[in-house]
C-alpha cells in the first residue's frame, strides 16, 4: 500500500504525455448554479482523453477537494484481517461542515464497502469518480505499482463503473483519475472511446502516510489558489490524519473567502 498512496499524494512522475491546457468543456453551467449534467471536456488531438488539472484562475474564489478511495485488487486479505481502507469519520466530517467533494473510488473499494459507496453516491453533497478497478498503474514506471495489461485499460474503467453503480450509487460522474497520477499518450488514446475526462490536481496535500495533520493542512493552505483542485485520501490505514487536516483547512479557506465545489462545478466554471 505504501507505493499505492505515495503515487497519489506526492510529486507526480515524469510522463510521456505532453501537458496541455484544459480543453473547453462541451457542456456545463457556471459554478454558482447546480450542475444538472456533469460537464465533460472535448477530446484532445487524435481522440486523446482530455486531462483536467485545475479550474480557471480568473473565476470567483472556488476550490475543489477530491479524495481518493484507494484499494487494490489484491488487498482483500488485509481488509479481512482488519485493515481499514475506508474513512467514515472523514465523510461524516464533510457532511457536518457541509463541504461538497468528489470521491475517486476504485471498484475494489466499492465492493469492499458497498454500504458506504451507496451512502456517498446518493448524497447530493458528493459525486463519485472512477479510480480504476484494481488501482494498478496504467503506465510504467509508477511508484512500483503492478501494471495493467495494455488490452485491459478500458476494461479497468468499465469494471470500476460497474462495481460502483452496483452498490446503488447514483451520483457517478464520467471522470477518471489515474492510479498514481501516471499516464502517457498511449493510455490517453486507449481510453478515448470511454468518453471520460481524466482528472488530475494542482495541489498535493501530502496526507499519504502523514502523521502530522498540521503539516498537511499547511501544505494545502499554502498551495490553494482560485480554481485549485486538491488531492487527498479517504483511507484510514494509509492516510490517518486527513480528517484532522480537513478540520483545519475548511474554516481557514472559508475565512479567506473561498467556496467549496465539486469537480463537476470546477470544470463547468471554465
């Protein structure tokens, strides 16, 4: 699990994909209004899956918190032995603070915690994005993660959506987050037919394996700008101080004039 969360929570690896400005959404409304249909971005050159990293800096002071619910396909025995890959305290805190958020969930996590997945996915405060089924890397190297076979890339995405929806979750959006944040042009091309928007981030919280909530909160607060997208984790065993960090971050950002939105609203703001 060490390599799994380090990939999501620390500096991203070098990619062969060329970073490009986000394409304009082909659907959507202003972030100040409810988003009836999740906006998606137009495909890139040659049908490449579009990549979204942050909202527009010129927009009102908005910020999106995203949480990766990580569990790999082979971690069932660890869960059976008592390891907690969920974090119900964090979800309850977001509800108490009335903070909308986007949870990027692996299909294996949804299978392990179907009641929680359904609860998150039927609460209008949240939306669920796809984090693959197995949380294996889509390109290599990627923090030592096992690698998905090239001909199984699309299956990983479809299988995850199926597992999430099988729980009864309804607020499922066509957004995909690469395990470890690792991708290349070949991967983006392979995913093109799935018509998802790949969602990265511009603020790394550093909550993976952190033991100092103050340091995590400080890193987020130092990094957030208007339109920022923060990556955090919803995994008790490997990100134990996330809830405490959020407890500090939310009131401070609100004090600074920020409003919290889901990723769909951040994309729509463009």
